[in-house]
């Protein structure tokens, strides 16, 4: 007679203890992205209101936020569309505004995202806030699912806010101002979190601040590309002496 594995010498062996329950990846990503949503939703609403007040169809807000997902460039694009700007101007503006994503890609954890489809969407949905949250020390253990859920929630915040703002745009008077400050406040909070997470690397944020101020004073019309160029040059200047010391060691 074959004995059941759960019975030994007539006595029932205790059942194995169930593994400890942990938060799902989606719930953890939602909690991680909640603070960003507080900035994305009102900013998306402001974008949707701008679309409606500019005379563009309300559906443009949802379509643009879902397919372009360009944030600041989408605000710029509305003005260019209403002014019937040439496609070359639109393309050059898109390149300059989104040039910073090239630098983000150098340290964004795309190698931890699994699957060709996952990598494709993660590349498309790479934004400033997603980079800021995944570049921290605590995010180095995040799985592929958690990173993708995080980016998806951010995408939904922006697209949902833009669509809601477009649908309710006619109810918002033109005199309402200040909604766009949500983006500035959001970046401030993310910058503070990054500084706290890397307390021993204070020269890096100081270098970024000096680069931004120098670009603002010297080239106010080209602040973003000049600031990035100065910041990159400063990082390279800091890195070269360290590399030389390592090569001589």
C-alpha cells in the first residue's frame, strides 16, 4: 500500500507554512506614484483646459497625452498648432525640449525591465518623475513589474487629468491661474528627496544649480540646452581626476 507523503508512521505531518504575504507590485507602485499623481492630475487638468480655451477639439487633450506623453512639450505644441507652425519647427522644438531624456537613459534601470514589449513601453513612458523615483537608492531592488506599473500609473494620471480638464474646460473661467505651479512644486519635492537619498553627494545638486543660474544669466533664451551642457561638462570634469587615480592605482 502506497503511503501518502503527508502521513509518516500513521501520524499526519504538519502542512508547510504558507509564504508570507507581501504587497503586490501594482499596489507598491501605486503608493510610490501617489505623490507624483498629486502634481500630474492638476497639471493635466490645466493642459486640458488650455486645449479647450485654445479652440482645439476636446479630444485632442486625451489623444495627445496618451500618444505623445510629452508634458511641457504638449503645452508648447498647443500654441504651435493654433499658430499653424511648420512641421520642421515642431520637430526641432520637440528635439530640444526632450533632449534631456538622452541623459536619463544613461542611468534609467531599463536593464531590469523584462520583455521586448515592456522595454518598448518603458522607453516611451520615460519621464522626469519616473526617472527621479527609479534613480534613488531604495529603487535598486524594484522588479520589472513594479517599474512598469509605476510608469503606467503616471501615464494614467496625466492622460486622465488632461481628459477631465478638456471635458470640464468650458466650466473653468479664463481668470483661473496657478495650476501650472503644480509641476514646479512637484520637481522641488523630487529634488529634495534625491538630495536626502544621496547625502554624501552634495556637490552634484550644487553643480546643477550653478549650471542653471549660469545658463539663465548668459543664455536666457536657451536655458535648458545650455544648462545641460554645463552640467554635463562639470560632471565630466569631476569624473576625470577620479578615473586617472583609479588607472594609476
